[in-house]
């Protein structure tokens, strides 16, 4: 190797070392950011659960469900959080979901995912009819017409239709 070649090789090694250390620093920063995001999301999850339980104990399950839904909590998360509450009957929770105007398919899917029997879902529906039938009827009447191909069912299955299949 000539003197110029050795200097070039040394410069490349210094650049490679610098790149290596920069990558290590970036990886450490990325991991720190990821841990920060995870801890924030856990804290937010605990906040809605704490707020849900406080609202439930002070104002009842109906208002607690409406508040949680307004925060973007899914029916499945609500059921998972609510089932361990000692003095809450599952049919009361289902009733609150129906009265909060959650689509029935979502309630049924969440109930099934949390091992709530169909009979309990039916009892909750009957309680909802007794308590908030007007609101449920208004929502059913105000629901937009179903347009084939523009929506999918809660289970993720798309529903489509074509005029060529009509008879």
C-alpha cells in the first residue's frame, strides 16, 4: 500500500466507526422513545379505566358506558373491564351498551369474545327495550340506508352486490 492508500483506508475506518456509534445512539434513542410511548399508552389506558370505575360508582353503568365510548373505548374493552366489577350483572352492562346505541352486531361480537352467553345478551336487550326503546327506535329510523360495497360488517367481511346479479 502506498501512503495515500493507507490514509484512505484509515479515513474509511474512522467513518465506519462514526457510523457505527451513530447507529448505536439512534437505536438507544429509538428504544427510549418506544418505552416512553408504551408507558404513556399504559397510563392513558389506566386513566379511562379509573374514570370508568369512578363514573360507574357515582352515576351508574349507563353514564359510565357512554363516557367510555366517547373516549373511543371499544365495546370489547368495556366488557373486559366491567365483568370483574362485583355488583354489576352482565345483562345490565349489555343493556347499557344497547342504550348507548352501540350497533347490535358489535355488542354480540364483544359478548361472544368475552364468553357472555347468548341468553344474557338477550336479557340485556330486553332490559334495553324496557328502558330506552325510544332512543333505539330513533337510531334505527335515522340510520343511513345500506349501500352495498360501501361498508363492511363488524367481523371484517365485506358485503358487495352487483346489478348484474339482480333478477
